C-alpha cells in the first residue's frame, strides 16, 4: 500500500483530503506543521508528499520542508497543494524540487489523477531497463538510467525525477521536437503548459550552473522543445 503524507495546517482541509485519498486505497499520514512532518520524514520517507506552503506561523514553511525532503530523497514525488496561485510561488515551488504545483481549487478527481500519474512514474523507475537502454550518451551529456543521474562534461547535474525524464525524452531523439504533451507523457506527469515551461527553464539553469555556454535545449515556438547536439 502506497504511503502518502499530507502536510496542512488547517485541520478540516487536512482531514478532508486524507479521507478522500484513503478511500482510493492509499495509506495516509497527516501533519499540521513543518517540524512534525520533517521529524517523521527523517524516520521514514513517504511514497509521496502533499505539502501546503503556509504552515502555521511559518509563511513559507512548506518551501523549507520541500527542500529538506528533497535533500533526503531525489525521487520522492512532491506536490504543493496551496491557496497561493501566483506565478512567483509556482516557480519557487518547482525550483525547490517539487514535481507538481496545484492550487486548492483543484477538483478532487483531478488531484487523484495527479497522484496516480506520479505513482505510475515511480513504478516505472522500479522496473529494470534493458541493458542497452541503461545509459544514454549525446556529446558531453551522459545519462545513467540505473542511478537516475545526468552528467554534463563529467559534472553531475542535480535534477529532480520529473526533470530527469524530461531530459531523457529530449536526449533520446536529438534534433526532434517534443511537444509539451509528449514531455508530460514521458515524464509521467499531469501538469499544464506553464508548469512544463517552468521545468524547462529550471533544467536550463541547472546545466548553466556547470556550463555558462549551455544552449542545447531550444524552444520551437508553437511546437515544443528540442535537444540540439553539442560538440564533445
């Protein structure tokens, strides 16, 4: 049984989400603040975490918790579920390492679809790829599926799981345009166009941390994104 953690300071909202998710067959643990959730995560990681941003007296407590959880695991799916709907908060949440960002006006069926999509992706990670597909190399990029790591000029790029699969989708067919829908499908995520755009911007910035000249991800306006091969 998959274990989902809900971190939400409003008791009524917290229990409403927990009740709905439990009825779908998941095990749920709930936390009202960052310290209690963080202590629990350090003892045992959840299979997925749903986190509000404002937690009690901590206006950005959810952001801090996301960072802590991402430091404990690069692969645990994290969903922000919050009343804060600004573009700035969305970008910050994704930069912190979240896999998805939803506002509290989302319907419960939509929320469950997002959870299911993230779990489908996690289950695929557990499947051993064929030997020929375990490593992808494209110029100075080295993508290791076994360890879920990407290297650029032999330097590790710190990607989340969603970012890893987006890079994989682009790199396996360099020069071919991937639509936002195709990237969503291959990353096994259910997100909107603006969220895909935020992920791509974040991926570019992470590569540019180790290589200021990085420009291998091109935007093809009206179509999607393309990986352009770089010289060794």
